[in-house]
C-alpha cells in the first residue's frame, strides 16, 4: 500500500529546506510581525509594531531575514507582514520622543511602584500637559 504524502506547511518547508539527514540543523529563527517602513540606513529593515504609534519600531540587518510573508488580517490588520529573522541577530528597539519632557515623564512613570497614583496606567497623555 503506497504511503500518503502529507504536505508540509509552506513556512516550515522554507525554513527547513536544508534540514536533510546528515546536514546541520537550520539556525533558530524568531517571528516578528508588523509594518515595514523606511529604515535609518542602507541594509537595514525598520519594522513598526503598530500603525497607531509610529514612535516605536524595531531595526535590524536585512541579512538577518530568513523568510517573509503577509500576515493574516485576523492576526494583524492593515496588510501587516511577518518576518522570520535569525535568533542570533541583534535587534534594536527604538522609542522616539518628540519632546524631552515626554521622555522624562515616561521615565518617572516607570519608576513609580505599581498600584500607586501615577503608576503610569493612565498613560502619558494624562501625565504630561
């Protein structure tokens, strides 16, 4: 009786393409999802994690990307994408502040014990005029 061929998931097929007996295991990867935008320099990828807050993003080397695909709308809206990058790759998480006062308020809120008035739960918009 012939064996059934059960197809591999397309992402796994790509990520493990060289995973054959006798070959080294593929490098570990991490999945990041978001919205690719202009990076700070050539050879870099900038990934915004949300469209409603462009002050926070991730940047990493383009060579770190192993695989990309569109992210389903149920997982992330507005045509986001998923990128699998090498787990050993450095990733910079960047938060930009339009004014130094916002940075200081954010730092002060992060130092207040949880549960006290001003623990940061209200958000910066209520903390900083």
